[in-house]
C-alpha cells in the first residue's frame, strides 16, 4: 500500500468586506523598523471567527515579517516543550484552526523505512535490536500541520503502549506520555524564509505583489530524540511542519481595506 499525498489546504475564501485598519508600508524598511509594540499588536490582534476557508495572506513586507515571527514562535514553542502533539494542540486552539482544537494522528499504513546506522546510533541500539517505524500526519480538523517519521524501540515501552501504537491512530506523544519523557532537539531548520537572510542589515527585500503570499508545502523541520527520565533514548523523530500552521486569517491590521 502506498502512502497518500498531503491533503491540499482548505479552499481559500475571499474575506468579507469590513472596516479594518491596515498597516501600509510605502517604504518597506520603515515597515521593518516599526516599533515593537505595534508589531506585537499586529500579531496578537484578535482573529475573526474562522470561516470554512481562511482568506489569503497578502504579499507585503509587513505580512512576511508577521509570518516569520509566527513560524519562529512555533519553533520556540516546539523547542521548549517535550510533546509536539500537545504544542500543536495549543497552536490549533490559539489560532482557531478547528473546533474542537484537538490534534489527531492519521497513520500512513504500508510505509516502511528501516532504521539505518544513524537512527540506531541516536537510539543507542545495536544492529539486531528491533526498531519499529511509524509515519503519521498530525491533523487539526481538515489541516495537516505536520508529517512525522518515528523510529522507536518497542522493548523500552510497555506492552499496552506498543499495542496502541500498532492498532490505533493515537499520536505517539499521547501514548507515551505516562513515561514522563524528555525531548532533545538535534536540529531545527527553517525550510521557508519569508524574508531573505540579512534583511535586518540591508539585504534587498522582496517586492510586494498583488497575488497572495506564496507559502511552500513545508516551512519547518525538527529532528529530535525522546528519552526516558534516566536518559535512555526510545524514539528518534523527523517532523516536517506544513504551511497549514498558517492556515488562519492574517492579522486584521495586515489586510488592506476592501475597495
């Protein structure tokens, strides 16, 4: 059985006309230098009640700066917490991606990636130790927020945990939560940079466009190891976070007023 492709984001709906205060930037660098309080207000402005589909993000310097700040915020939250599932639960709820805001793990059956030498080294197991592979898509409502490759050592889990992982779609983080595990992130990579490197020191900025902001399929990747309280590793993860982490209406102050 082959794995199914990543579901497309929810259809984009046009925003209903409303009275909004827009942040306009006739000079892009002046926008980047906006006071921190104003940027905080833009990013934390109450989001409108979510419609069936989110309106597109505008392709402006201010929107790119906001997208970068949000992705970095998610990155920091993931780095600061042991469970990616619970972190995405909170992200889903805070940005009203679905109701109820609960992450569901869709297992990709038929997929298999045997643990290579690098994975076994992370797990500190020899070539003969059984290592199981599990691939899931973590979904909030209709939005797939991440795809995860997980290699784990069944001998370091309970029999009940192994049964749940083999027979249900329960996320790995929820299943192993009783272990009081720790997470060590080995590498965190931004796969999309809304602004070019060096933008803060004078690098040329993208020209604002009339089309919606183009966001690639994947925006962030983490490689991590989960360990027991005594430091014994039991899971090696590669997590790829999708553009759906931004599948909510842009902050109202970034949206130009309707003509």
